[in-house]
C-alpha cells in the first residue's frame, strides 16, 4: 500500500481531556464602562476653585436653576433673588422680600417658566420666572414643609403641591386660576417632608416623617398603574428608611426618570431604580470613612492636619442642628442621569453611578467654605445663542456648565465653572463680588431721628404695588415728605404691607389700604408711634392717582394710605400727599369698580401681594 494512500475505517477517538476536580472559580466580571464618559465630563464644571461669588443679605439656603437660563436663590431672611445666566457667570436681575420668615422651600417647574416659594410664615408665592414677577400669593392655614410642581410646563393646568408640616395632608393648587383655595387635599399616612415630580413617568415620589417612600399619580392621587415593574411595596426597598428609623434629608430625581437619590442623616447616599423601587447604589460619606481616608498616606484626598481638624469641627457643629433654618446638603443629577453630584467635607464630588467611581472633585482647596446645596446649569445662554444665530459672531456655540452652591453660614452663592478664577488682590476686581450695599443702611431706628443724608439714601424714589388685580407704579416725594416716605419704604421693605386688603373702596373717591387688621382701625408706623403730618402746599389732591396718608386727625399718621380716583380738594392741608401714580391707573379703576357692602368694604378681596421699591 502506498504511503500516501488514505486510511480506511473509523477515525481514532479524540484524546481524553483531564477532568477538573473541585469547584470552578467564578468568571471574572467585566468592569462596566460608560460610553462617551469623556464627552459627558466635558459638560460638567472642572475648576478646582470657584470662579465667582455673589452676596445675599443673609445666609443663603435655597438655590435652583430654571431651563429659561435663570438662577433663583433665597435666604433665611425671606429674600429671593433672580439672576440671569450670562455667557460667563450670572447677572443680577431682580430682588424680592418674599417672606417674613426663612424661605423653607423653592421649586421650579419643568419648563422653567414658574417658580414657587414657601415659608413658615404660612405663605406660598408663585413667580413668573421669565418676567421675574410675582403673580400669585397663598395665605396658608398650616405651616408648609415642602413644595413641588406636578405638571409639565406645556400643560394648561399648572398644579402646585404644598405639604402640611404637622398633618398628613398634601394641598394641591391650580395656579392657572386666580383662586387661592386648594383644588384638592390629599390624605397621606404621615406628614410629607419631600416631594419630587418624575417628569418622564409623570409620577410623584414622596418621603414622609416615618421614612416611607411612596409613589402617587398627580391625576388620581393614588398609586400609579402600569408604570412600575412591581405590584407590592414589599417587593421593593422603599422601606429602607423605615427599617433604619431614619428620615431622608434630600430627594432628587434624574432627568430621564430612571433613578432617584436620597441623602440621610447617616451620611449615606442611596440611589434607587425608579421602576423596580430597588436600592442599586450606596455611597458612604460618614465621618469614620473620611477619617480613614485622611489616615491613608497615599490618598489623593488627604488634607493638612490643621485644615482637616477645622473641617471636622464644622461637620460636628452641623450635626448638632442648632440653627433655626435648614443646612442640609442635597444630591443632584447631571443632565444625562449618569452622574450624581454632592458636597462633602473634602469638596464637591462627582460620581459616575454606571461605573461606580468618583470621577472628579471640585472645591477641595476651598478651605473656608463648607458647601451644602447645589444646582447645576448645563445650557447655552440665550443671548449667546441669539448672536450666533444672527451671524454676528463666528465663534461656535458652547455650553458654559456652572455649578451654583450655597455654603454653611455664608451669605454668598458660589459659582464653579470650567474656568479657574483670575488672580486679583483688589476686592473690587476679585472673584468675591460685593453686589450688596452695607446692611447698616437697611436698619430702621426704633426712635425718630433727623433725616440725614444716609437715611435719605435708604429711602425709595418709587414703588410698584403688586395687587391681585394688577400692578400700580408710583413716584414718591422723598425730598418733600422725607419722614412719610421713610415710613412707607420701611414697611414695604419689611413686608408689612404684603397680603393686606384694600379694606375701604369708594367709587368716585378713593381706595384705602395699609391696615393689618383690615377694618381701618389698625396699623402703626415703623417707629411704633404716630408721626406728624408733612403738608406741602405745592402737593395737593388735584388729580386722580394721588398717593396720600390716611389719618384720624392732625399728626396721627401710622401705616394706612389711600389712592384717589378723582380730584379731592377738600383733603388738602389735612392729609400728607407723598406720591403720585405714574402707571397702572387702569388697575386703580378695576379696584374702584369692585362691589362693596354698605360699609364700603369690597365683597371681593383685593390684596397687596407685595411692594417692590425703586431707589
């Protein structure tokens, strides 16, 4: 047989493989990778130091960013500020004395067109963000705990939910109508502390005083059907805080609606998957963990011992919770929902929840600020977009990612961007902008004092009286009637007139207001006592729209004032004329036409919402 002849017959059996004895090791897991992570990180702030800071009048406790390129901040003294995002940094737009107490809650709707504030003074206010104007005010019969918008910005019915701090109720208001009564009151198991509207699934997530997390529909006010993958809460981790006997201090939902994140007093950040209700990530930022990081010689987060000791002392002070206003940090998502951002003792961390890694820390070198609450802007300023679209600039349109932060016991808001601050020793050109006047010029003396140049500087030259029927703009005669204008300025600035009725309206004569009792018998001056008339012969009741002080006789001025609707010469020499209406006589006419009872009291409540001063 030839050597190259093919073999005939069955082939040989394959060689026997050696059998492995014992258990097999687990297959090595592939490390999760977030595709386009670098692109996403390029849309987040990266500077190690804050670029700018701006002053408030008191400690800043609330911050929010609207899609309309506005930043809104609030402080413990009840003041609210609107800022407009510029190509770089922000620009101040408008300031309100929103509440008599601290602003305890601030919410912006999805489209960025409306925002609302609440306070322990039992009031809630709604603002038109684009026109930075207050459009609604609610006098609540309860102390509110939180506020949230429950509808898309495109919907005709703009629902606002306000929870009762002391009772298991959530009050739903329809801000599209002028009525001030709740359209629905939802009964819940325990008082609600936090609410967030999941826009993607149109479901509200709430957390109550027992630590229970709940889902409910803003339409039926019941558990939503066909949205979640679970049927019973026992299948989820929504009882996590009930089991640990803790109450969350922060709740936020990702823009895509797939996750929500909570922060608790145990300093653990917990990320939940929305549809399953399962806890998917936990990040510990406890003082014990931070101590271990400090002890590790090779840790990139290690601080100088003196600096670390000072920061730890602030953390312990915060844990005591002795302040009469909230100082809890929050946790936010970026626009993709892949990153969470939160402030710690070591700086502001950015964590990729897909790869489970801390990818960036900003503000670590800022050793005099303990950052708390955050808001993230990732858009392109409209002004810049408009110039580019018009062909006025050849520069490509770029985002200007900016992180706006509050800090513990600081009356400033801080901005982190992708730019480091310029070196400048001069405070006027440095990164800490002194945009507020010294607070001393706002203090009103308890005793009557001569009107000095400084006092005149603190008096208004004009005012806009925002009423429930529209706005009335007035010019004030501060030079001719300094004491009367000082009194009006002080009351307006301090919110004394907010919510007061036009308690006396006489058609063809005048509209009277300024009485906190609402019956014409109350009110006092900023000094606590009646003050003298300032009769100026050249200022007469010779036209409609005259602003004048109401009194009970000579030199008995307090807080009440009136606006004439016709010529009233018989009042000359008896009442102090201290201003004129310059715009809004149509609103004066609307108020004049309301129906009244035999005692000249309007049957329909017409109120002053607030008074904004012009200096």
